[in-house]
C-alpha cells in the first residue's frame, strides 16, 4: 500500500506569498529614491576626480614638482578690511580634497568666501562655488537636494534593509552556484530574473552595509533628538561634548601680530601625535590671540580622529585630543562614515564601490521591470500602475540621462557664467522631472526606457570627445608628464556608463515581452506587446 503524500504545512504558501508581496512592495516603494541615491553615490566615490575634471584645464600640469605649503596659500588669501574677526577653515589636499579649499568667515559678522588653490603650484583655481559638481553629487546622495531629504533617504535605506532580508529568505533555499554564476541568458524573462537574484546575493554584504550605514547617517538627527529628550531630559550638552570638543575660551585681542609658520605647526602635530592632517581651523586670524587647530586621522587606523591646538604667536600647545583617546561614540560615527564612503582602501576600493553601486542600480531597475511586466500581462491590473511605471522610467532612465546632461553642462558652461551651479543643477533636474512626466503620460514604459537610456549612452560617449576637442593640447601635455590621471579616470567612468546604458538598450530591444503596454485595449488582445 503506497504511502499517502504528506499534507502541506498550513500557511506555508500564504507565508511565502506574503513574503514575496512584502519584498516586491518594499522594493517598489523605495526603488525610485534608492536608484538616484546609489547613482549619485557611485559618482561620489570619485568626488575628488570629478572636481578636478570640472576644473580642467586650470588644474592640469605641474604635479611632479614640490607641493605648495599652506603658508603660501594663506599669504595669497586676501582678508577684506570689513572682516572684523577672521576665521579660516582649510581642507588640506589628500584624503578629503584634491586641492586646498579655503573658507573665510567673519565671527563678528556674516561674511563668507570660498577659494581654491592648486596643491602643487599654489595658483588660485576657479571659484569652488561655481565648480562644485562633486559637492552636488555628494549632497544629492545624502538628501536629494530636498528639504528634509535626508529623512526620505533614511526611510528608503531602512526599507532597502527590510527588502534585502525578505529577498534573502525567499531566494536563498532555491539558489545554487550554477544559478548565481550562470544566468539563463537565452530566455528573456528568466535572464532578468537570474540577473536580479545573482546581483542581490553576490553583492549582499555591500547592500547590507550601505542600507545600515545609510539609515544611521540619514536618521542621525532624529536619533540624537530622541536621545536628548529620552535619556538626557532635554539637555543636549552631554551629547555635544561626546561628539565635539568645546571651544577654547580665547577672545580676540584686537591687536595685530605676526604668525609663526603654520606648516611647521601642522608638521609638529602630525609627528607628535602620529596623525595625518586633513583640516585646519584658524580663529582670530592675524590677531595676537590667534590660534590654530589641526584635525587629523590616526596613521594606520580605520577611523581614529584627533586634534591639536596651538597659539600662533608663540607656538604654545593649548589642547590636544590624540586619536587614540577618541570616545566610543565619536569613533563609531567615524567608522561608519569611512565604511560607507570607502575612503580607507585607496583607488581600488573606491572603484569596487563604484561598480557595486552601479550593479545596485541594475538590481533596482531589473526588479522594477520584472514587477511591471508581470502586471502588464495581466487582465486585472492594480491601481496606480501608471504611476509605478512612470516613476520607474523616470528614476532609472531619467536618472541616467540626468547624470549625462549634468556632466555635459559642467564641461561646456564657462566658469564665469553668473549663477553657474544653478544652471548645472538645473541640467540635472530638468531631464529627471521630464522623464518622470513622460513615464506617467506614456503607455509604453519599455520604449521610453530604451529611448532615455539610448540618449544617455550617446552623451556619455560624447563627453571624452568633448574633453579632447576643448583642451586636446593641454590634455596631451598632461598625459606625457603623467598628470592626467583624474581626467582619464572620469573619461573611463563615462565609457563604462555608456556601455552599461547602451548594453541595457540592446537587451531591452531584443527581449519580446508580451503586453508590455499600459493601454488596456492593447493588453486585452492576446499576443500584443
């Protein structure tokens, strides 16, 4: 007598269906924000190279000679007479910047000015306020240039974290090495499904790291408010003392005095406290009571930060907070920051982060495409499908087009154009919003995505040609002397983005998906698409 089949576990199918629905909707809700965040984040990995690429040809050349010192840079920094109490912040060339960034404030007024200087020749570079494409990518990555955007990014990061967990529970039992490394390229729909699953699993550690750290960073302010009012009875001073050193009680003497060599004090702090200087602060600059603070990272450490303060007239130490004495909260915040931005492993690690971020964009796009085309092939379609399709087309295709157009604007707009960065940012926002409108109004999301990605790919191919057309002689001279690495890096990234865009277009054109239209009349006819 044959054995009876084992009864299905009650609720097993319902549980799987619920997880699948949760995974799909978590991904859809966060996907449009996450695609743009990861796309801008990929470019943020090369923020320094983007800044130098935008400032070319002024930046090119002279890299093989001695590095300019901060004393010479400050001597070239003019302090207007109306500035009563000068306060200068300088980001040093190295880990945080590719050149000297000098910010002048008036602690007794509202004066502000930013200037940039070549790290080798000391020559003044184009206005950093007018050439801030790298800064724009970083700010867009963090808050989408929206009021309260960091909260939106934080919520999307949290949803991504939950989506990763549900996806892992769903697909892990069914995965094998052959499925991960050998997608079924010959079958259109299965090709996209296999690619989506493979990217999700192989890049899982990166995705979990980005989702967790992104959530923490974006919601840090909210967490601090909860800590202050939940544990500290509304008193934020203990938290501030943990994160930031209190200011020194030194007032301006309103009497001019010559300063000692700032380069010598920076070198002293670096050697004495075994740290790499990344930023300096000078309060009461030019005054008898002027004092300098050197901020740095500990040598050989992942994320230990320290600072040392000195009087500028005598060189007397005022306060030292060595890297090894950093408190746990500040150290943990710095660890998360460096892990998120990958700035602890050199060029190779940043390139890996870039490729993984682009792979994440592909993961998001394929997930949306699979969900959309499954619903488009059904007779009964969920409400809001047109909006889902429009935002998917706008974020994925429009995001790539916006990235290409903003880089094109940054290359072609002269530096002296009034409100230049407003025009550059507009060159990003306009195609992105237009693509979203196109996706919502059009009935064929696949066709729209093909058009947008095709234009983006063509523009990415055009950018290296423009570089050579506009500054070929200077570029050739820089290549001969080995000084064109930032330019070459950005041009190679543009070629990689062009290959990704045009390769996706080729796949989308080759894959015949049934009923890939938002028109109900077309969807009702079998075989239409």
